[in-house]
C-alpha cells in the first residue's frame, strides 16, 4: 500500500506537470497560478443559465486535454446575490485567468444601483491588471460607456416590431486583434500542434502585450506593407490566414454603443449595416467586447469559436505567466 501511495503521489502524467515538478524540485520560483475563469452575470431578474451552460460546455471540451492549465469557472451575479457579492470573487491573492461579462435586461443608461460598484471592482481587479476580459451585449455597452462613448437606443427602434434588433446577422471583422480572437479554428485544432494551432498560439502569446503602435506597425492602414522581423512577419501572415471573412451570431438589443466624434481609446473591431460599433477592442490591453450574443448557438458556430478561442487564449497566457 505504501508503494502505491508514493507512486500515485509523485506520478507525472503530462508534460506540464513534469515541468512544474522539475521546477519545484530544483527550487525554481513560479508565479502564483491563475486557475479560474470568472463569469460576471449582470442579470437584473434571472441568471443567464443558458449562457453559463454554453461557456461551461466549451470550457469542458478544452479541459479534456491533459495539458489544459485552468481549473474551474466561477459565476457571480452582482445584481442578484446580496449574500454572495462580487467582492467575494476577488479574495486575497486570487487572480483570474480571464473574465466573461454577460448581457442583461437592464440598460446602461439607467445606471442601476449595482453598476457603479461593478465597474469599480472590474477596473481595479481586471482592467488595471491586464487580465483578459470579453464583454457581451450589456457588458459591451458598459465598456464603451466607461471609455467616453455614448450608449443610446438603436436609431430605428420604433420601426421594429419588438423595438429591438432580434435577428442573426453577419458582421465584418475590421480589427486584426479581434480577427485573432475570432480565428477560424476547428474543434480538432486545439492542442493539436498542427499548423493552425501553432500559428494561433504564437500570435496570441506574442501579441498579448502589444501596444497600439505595434499593431499599427504590423498592420498599417496604408496598402504598402513595411518590411518586418521574421517573427512579426509570421504573426501578420498567421492572423491574415485565420481572419474570418464574416462573423455570424444572434442579436437582440435595444441599446448600442455610438461611435464618438472625438478620439477615444477603444477601436471598433466589427461592424454591420445595423450597428456601426458591433465589437470593440482595447489597443493596449487584452480587452474585447461584442454587441451580439456568441453564447447563443448558431449554425455557423462562429460564436462558439470566439468563446472557445478566448478560453484557449486564457490558458496560453496562464502558461506564459507561470514561467519564471
């Protein structure tokens, strides 16, 4: 019995575990592991259980691989959970690998009483620490409002039967940063080590800390592409090859982000005939948002791919930060 216990205790089953065990044995310090994904659900009446289940399903598909470095998904409802407030998600020394912000029947323009505190907690614990964030619908509008954009009702809402957009629609991806998040990976590509997987991994890790000037240098607005170092050339080619021609997902909303006339520190990342600001990215931080609902199943599975790519990115960043 003693031999079996010791064998199980020190058994190394994956390359990742082997690396960690070797570093521990040699006394090499490692950064604290960021093990969880946080879902912030600003639901005003009922939790978005369908959205949870979709994200959990995609998380579970990646977690089947032995080298997946994230542990679990934590869910918080700041508008509903008086006995378990959002503060409890940010306990001492607990940092997340990534955060999803979901939609809500509340409106940003109404400034519900729980919203200012939610913004403050996300700013202090997520945005200022460069932790990846993906906002959906309400959380997309919250992000735009936090960066001085105007959030208002859709222009032609009185002409629509439901007073809101409620259709699946295709969007043009206009930002290379969002193109990487929406990259055309298939389920068999993750962890495969094939060409697409390796291209995505390198591009995600190398561009994580890029500033706006880096993106502009590799993807200039002019048609003339400047000569680049080999690594940057590979990243540009990889993102161009993984860039989706169009992104489809379900849409229902009565408010949206309006593109401001003055300069602002976010970039429009998707656009459609119905909504000029259909997605946003922060040029210097791993912050993304979409107006539509990628968590709602669509025949193209574009939404699943975007959510799964985000989780995969969080896994890759988590591995990177564990290196001394």
